[in-house]
């Protein structure tokens, strides 16, 4: 078995000391220099271990002050499932209601935005073709838990009541329900999740540290004709949210 990387070993040591109440919630940890000397490693190893524990919500970094034991937080469960698409309702709001939380979101929509290279490839359209772009900030009990940037081909919905995802009589009901209004049946979605560090802008929106661990999901909805009808980049903070996939079986 490969040897555990040093920073993971130190993270385990710090986690164990917290579990044994050497440090309690709100306590300031010793300096990185002191921890490094005690553990026989370099300060960079301690820094990486602390950054990992901060991303997991175990520690909290305070600018100009140091690193502290964080207050335990209940993670928000984010369910990814086609079964959550209910007529006339938002999948996110339904998920939050099931958890006893108030789910809401803020959004900004721009019509006729030229598709960048990656988005064009995901939607199967020429680079620069016009799209409707909507940026979402999803909230649970008023706190941001998810970001999403959605792209739809403008030509697909232009001149219809659903051209603006958050405007008109079908606002806020989700891609599947909106597309059904104009006779498009969404048959499936493809999601590609990967871990990465948050950008400065994402960290600011989500209220997390810059470079904290997030899950980036690239999602694309397809019609029953195999046509991509929407693609989105979804960003979820790892420390405060857990992602669960529900996979339907049978017919």
C-alpha cells in the first residue's frame, strides 16, 4: 500500500487531538512552526493539512489571527436525481423543504450572450452562437450553498414564454418543466463532478475561504432526440454540503 502523504498524516494528527479535546471549539491552534517542530515535518506540510481541515469545516482560518477549531456544522444534503423534477415546482426548493430548510435563490439573466468555446462544444453549437446565460446563487435559510451558471441556446427558446428561465409564467420551475412547455421532452442529463479549489469570486459568493475545496459539476440536459438543450457549471462547497445521487432502477 502506498505511504500516506505527510500532510494527510498531519491532518489526522490534528483531527485526533481535536477529538481528544486537546483543543476545543473556539481554541486557537499553536503556530505552524510549533506544530511542524512537534510533528517533525515542514511548515508547508502543516499548512496543507490545515487547509484540508478548513475545507472540511474542522478548522477555521481567521485573517491576521490564526487558525481555530471550528464550530461543528450540519452539512446540507444536495440530492442529484431526475426524480426531483416535479411539474410546476423547483427541484432545489423541494429538496430544501424535505430537509426542513427554506430554499430560495437569486439570479441574473443575460440574453444573446455569445457561446464560449467550451460551452459551444457542450451544447453542440458553433462558437459565438447566441445563448441565454443565467447565474444563480442558491440559498438555504438565507445562506449560500450552491452556485450555478446555466447556458441555453437562444435559438431554442427565442420568441417563447420560456426564453427567460426566471421570467414569465413558467419562471423558476426547472429546465425539464420549461422545455416541456415548448414541446421538448428532456430525457436525461449527464453530470461530470470533480473536486477543485474555489476561485476568489466563488469563495466570496459562498462565504468560504479562497481556494477551499468545492465540487464542480458540469451538467448537460438532453432532449429525447439527443439534442443538448442546457448546460451548467454547478459549484458546491465541500465543507458545508454533501452530494447524494439517486439512481433510478427499472422502468
